[in-house]
C-alpha cells in the first residue's frame, strides 16, 4: 500500500483537468520507448524494454516436453513474471503475489489470444513430444505501466527467439514460428480524466485501469480492467481508439527493433 | 570425453586465449536504476548482473530488527533464462547460501551501528550467468552501496582464482596451473575454485569459499592471485562511480 499526499493528488488532478501531465506529455501519449533484443546469449530469445523509467527484461527458454491430453498436436506456453525487490522499495521477495500473477496472466493472454506464437507448429511428435516455451519476465525498475512494458518485452523476445533444435538433436536451430503480435496499451482513469501509459505517480491515484491489446487489422485481442473504479461505454470506446492509434506506433517500433 | 578437455596449452594460454593471471573483460556502470537508492550494472565475461540497494529503512518484520545496529540483507537471485537449462524461478539452496555469505561480507564493511533497527537491502539479480556470479554479484553490490551513499569503511570487491589443467590428454596427473578468474569450462572441468571478497584498503578478507583440491603452496598462490584480481577490479569500481558523478556535473 502506498500513501499519496493529498497535495500531490490535487496537483495531478488539476493538471489532468487542463489536459496536462507532470512530465509534460499529452494525455494519450506514451513515454519514450526503447527496445533492445538479444542481450542474453544463454536465452533462446531476450529483450530489454524501457518505457520512461520503467525497465523490464524478458527471456525465453524452450524445452521438449509432453503435450496436454486435450491439445496433443500443439506446443505449450508458460508465462511467469517476477516483481523483483530490485525494482521498487515496495516489492518483496518470495512467491509471486496476486499482482505478479495478474501481470503474468494479462501478458500471457495477449500472447496466447493473438496467436503470435504458432503453437501448432511446435509439435514434434503428436501426443508424445512438443516444445514448451517459457516466457520469464523480470521487472528491473518500476515507474508505472508494467503491463505494457512486460508484454512488449515478451513480444520482442518472442520475435527474436531461435528454437534450440540442435541442443535436443532435432536438426538445425530455426526461428520460432510467429504471426502478427497484439500490442497492449494501458490507460488509467482518475477524477473522470483518462490518461494513457500512467507513470507511477499517476498509477497510485488511479481509480480504474484498463489494458487493451490490438492486432494489425485493428481488432481487439485481449482486454483486462483492473482496480475499483468504473468506465462508461463512451470512455471504453475512446480508450480502444486511442489504444489502436498507440498500438500502430508501438508495433512499428517493435518491428524496427527486431529487424522485421 | 569432455572432462579430458585441455584447459591450458603448453604456452600457458587458456581456452579463451587469456594468460594465467588475466581477468575476463569487466564493465561497470553505477546508478542505472531509477527507483533504487543506489544501483549498478556489471558485465564480467559472460556474466550480466544488476544490483540495487534500498535503505537504510525500517526493518520489517519487526522481530528482525536489531536495536543496536542495522541489518544487511543481500538477496542473490538468478533469472530463469540466465543459464543453459532453464532455472526454476525462486530461491534454491545454492542462492540462499550465496545470499547469506554475501550479506555477512557486506555487513562487515557497512557502518551498521549508525542505523539501529534499520535494514539495508541489497538485491542482486543475475540476468546471465557464466561462472563467477557470486563475485560479480558482490562486486556490483559494492558499487550499488556506494552509489546509495551508505556509509562504509571501504568498497568491497570480489574475485576468484582457481586451478586448472592437472590432467593431460591421457588423463594423467600433472602439475596444473593456478589461474585467475575461472571461466565456465574451467570451473566445470578445473580442479579448484577459490572465490574471495576483500576490503581493498585494508586487505581484510570478508568472504572466502573454496572447493576442489589445492596444496598449501597452491592455495597461497591462488589467494595472492585473487587478491591481485580484486585490486584491479577495485579500480574499475571507483572509475564507474567517478564517471556517474562526473556525468552528473556536466552542464548541457
């Protein structure tokens, strides 16, 4: 639990009412995003993403395993997120708490539902052997909007992943089969104002939060609302439109960084 | 068999081309994280480590408080993707042990009696591992502590020495060589590893572990070599801190 002083709260409220923000951004603009890939040579794929001061490292490891009985011809994805105590004075070590679990599940959903990893191509022998893709996300520096930083890092890592076939005597290594990724954009609401890509201060006073993942056709692939506040239908529509616009920009940046 | 691998050639050159008393490449950057009170990013050969310091702050839970001085809590953690075979996330016995010896080493250096009931948390995150992560972690922690402005008697620094190559191609025992800063395969197939941490100003040893087989004479050599390594790295630590604060002074 963090306590925000009422003077800071009022300051942020008043700024937002006038269409302004603490760091001078427009209400619907993201902070500066940087994406680096291939930084962990031991991992099959890896990426470091910074959104403003928020910093996330994602790494992909792959293993051969057994498929689930209900999907005998498809690979398996598991996503885990760690809110390292490194990243914030408020994070503690220990087993993942509900916020880390929610984060991992929202990222997982964006990846799974968009079908960015072609799971049916990760079957080695039906019913017997498939590839398992482990997506591990480490939060290194926390200044708000973990959802977008985490899913962008996961995507950048996925798009640069090489299947380690050689290590398992299954032929030559090859790039992970991927399709169009869904880009997630998170916004929050306080005092009836909507803002995109909240900083930590803005997140702390937020009443409601919503994450929208959109694909390159402009379709919605995943959504998650959080916190106690509520949205009107018009607000939701507005958010989807802004998320789409930002999604286009971020997708372009993502493709540039992974060389596609 | 891979264990018969030749770790050192007749000219005293090692697998990666290093001489016996040569360190891997080290790069240190101070103050890389925004939230932390002090932080450090360190690359050492194939190791990539981030350290963050929080504190001094109230020690929670309460029963962990010491009414006379601060406690130093180091937490060493390896990323799941940091090694060849994915590591299960979370602390295991190995990382708990490393956390403990690192905490104890740092506690010796930090002026803990200035902060009764407080905790100084040192988080060490290994993003990529390739032999010698505990030394890399402690060295990064030293820089992060200094960056956080924690009062200390010195900036702690760690380095390992070891022994390799006592089996020749035919598997026969030969003399072997005491070398500085073991690489991955030297660690796996070598004969001994001796990681130490020191307070470079006084030369006091604040961490020492050893596994393998060394004669007394070899131990002396290895210890001297490791201390020599520590002193070199100590200079890189100071440069990193200096660079951060010089950069902060530049006017643009």
